[in-house]
């Protein structure tokens, strides 16, 4: 859990860098949103649409931003903020900032060695990173790059598949296991159909033209991956490697998720010795069940608006879920793009936040240096915002600092 009681002792381990030390190609990126336009040009339309879109009418996707925008600040003044500090402790480990990189499937299809890029950047700048079960690089290879990485699972409700996977993740050295709870069936993402994205991938004439007209992605990401590492495959869904991204057997391998239940979480709790997190909760009642099931933390999330449309943004039920915490760590994601967003989430009861799409876009734009640039930008925004709000440590972020407009 985030330590909100520690005193301010030293300046924050700043990531502020003079503009002259930033790689020239990255100097024009001044905030997280700046990476998206370049990534959109690089990526084929079917891949960009897959990343950027949500389910059905995108109402849940939009609500993530709307919920954040409904809050403003009531800052304090004339506090000595010269020793401000944004370090945060999560599950006993100290991080440079109260944000991290969440699981993002198929990242290595969009950015060259995407999961390795996240792992290295997160390690270099000391923020947490969660590896997705839908990743295309072996979990054993990722944790070698970042021994502090977490693993996130998409599980079928079948103990005979769950138990060997838990054992594999433990044997690899991961200490935090994340169960995603909000994907019992595939969502209705009509934008994927319109853009030509399919699971498994299918190279139709339309998709072939889309790829051919995006040579940067074709040559520097996809072809480079195939030549150096073979056809991408889903490496981490089960105890053994899964099928390639073009395999017709893919849907069979990811089936039976509608059978997943709390009894399976309890099964994992008995077998898993490390920290256990459930991701994809919106209901306070489910947070209570998670706590009673022995879960160490929950990640409040509507899956970035990509599952059930019109699901509330996590921020809207966050205060109620925080009230159910009673020692359980509360994290949240969805729509966070600014340092001010991070502070709003912390004020409403989160101990930590995760930021997704912008880090993927940064990886597409420029690999590890670009992801580090994105992490640094967000860190520096938080540092500046803390000063402007009269806050010296995360422990001083309280609900009275925010109000609805």
C-alpha cells in the first residue's frame, strides 16, 4: 500500500532534464498527448483503431476523461514546498512517482519489442510495469529485463489451466499476479471491424494495402520482428506458448473465460505466495468481495472503455471503493493524461494510478527513449503541480483539495 504517513525528508528524485539533454527528435513532445499524432501516422489504420477505440459507441471511453474533467482544485498557498517529494511505496517497494505502465496486449505488434521497451524504461526511471498475458514476448524474457515487473492474466475458469500458469509465473520470478476480471466474453468493438482488425489477424486485400501504405511500421516494426524473432505469437496466455497472431486456433485458446469466478481467485490466492491484484472492478461490492477473498489490491478500471460500453469511469466509484479498502491497496486507470489527473485520482482515494495508451504511442514513436521521455514529462508535471497546490508529499493529498465544478 502507498505509505501516506512518511515525512518529507529530501527533495523528490527529480527527472527534470534540461531540454538540451533530451534527444533532438523528442524535444517537440511536451505532454503525453503529443505522442499520439505521430504514432497514428506510423501505424496502419487497423492497428491504430484497435489501440485508440473502445466498445460500441465509445461512451465508456469518453467518460474516463469526462469524469476527470469534472473536478477542479482548491489549492493551498504559502507552504514551503521546496522539499516536495512524490515518491510512493506500493506493495513494499519505493517508486519515483505514483504512476506506472499497465498491461497492454499486442504491444510488440505495434512497437518493436514493445514489452521489453516498457520493462527497460520502467526499470530505468523506477516506475512499475505490468506485463499483459496478451503480450508477444515470453514473460521469462521480460522479467530478465525488469525483475520488478508484474504479470497480468486473462483466465479461463478452468483450474487445470490456471494452476500451471500460476506455477510458471512464480517460477519465472514475478512477485505480483494480476487477475483481469472484466473480460468474460469478447466485447463488441465495431471500430475493429470497420478498420479491418480481426482476432486472429487476417491479411485481407484491404489490410494488405493498409500495411503497404505504412512502410515505417512494415519495415521497422513488423518485418524487423519477423526477421529477428519469428512470427509474433501469444507467449503468455497459458503455461506453454500460445498460437501465432495469424493462427486460426487463437479463439479456442482464449475461450471459457465466462466460467471465471471468485472461487478461482481464491484458488490462486492459496497457490500464489506473492501479491495478488484483481483488475477491472467498478462496483464497491466487488471490492468488498475481493478483500474478503484475500486479495492484496484492486485496480479500479472499466478496461479503458474497451469492454462494456456505458460502464462508469473508475474515478466515479473510486471514493466508495476506497472506503471498502481496510488495508487493501487501491489503484485506478482510465483517461489519465496529466499530472493534475494523477493528483485528482489520489485525492479521491487511489494509492496509485496506471497510464496506458500514451506509453504505447511513445513506444511506437521512438522506443525506450520516447517512453522515458513520456514518463519524465508526467513526473515533472506532478512535481510542478504539487508545488502549485502547496503540497509537499503525497500524504498531504486529501479529498478537500478537489471539488466538482
